[in-house]
């Protein structure tokens, strides 16, 4: 397993752990379903739908939202509205860091699923989508 893949597995394990704790009543739903309004807006407008149903409310369909951070980007990160825009951000000459978050627009559950570097000089990378 490449480090990137094992990191993804780790995020998944952490996420499933949180879900279990909510099911057991050890963590309040309100503590985990607190997506920032900005994140919810991004989820509704530019989120990429997944086939997965929200593990918390069992109703909403999860969507993926990617935030890109880096030099010359807004402090809160840029949230690309299209796959093409994301690809372009990942090809910037300045290195960037992408955060992929799963969000439930229904109950505001959110969790980091993936974090990966992109951009940078003279690095050829396959589009990460
Ligand atoms: Zn939900």
C-alpha cells in the first residue's frame, strides 16, 4: 500500500469510529453534524454526489467536497465548482494541498476523507479525481 492509500484507510477507520460512538450515544449528533454554513453551501452547490447514504441520519446522500489550499488562494481555501477547475488548481506551479471532505447536506455531518498534495513545479501527476 502506498502511504497515500494507507492514509485514506486511516481516515476511514477514524470516521467509522466516530459513527460507532454516535450510534452508542457516546458522542452527540450535534457534535459531529456541525458543518460550517460555507461547507454546506459548497456541498449543495458543487458537491459531487456519492452512492453512500449518510451514516448518521440514514437519509441524506453523502457528497464529496474538495477544498484546495495554497499560496495565492483564499485563506479558507478554494472550493472548485467543477472537475475541470479542480484539475486546473492541481496543476498550479505553486504546491497546493487538497482536502476531500464527505458532507451530508441533510444533517450537516462532515468528515475528512482524504488529504493530498498537488501542484508544484515540474511535477507530472495524474489528475486526482
Ligand atoms: Zn446525514
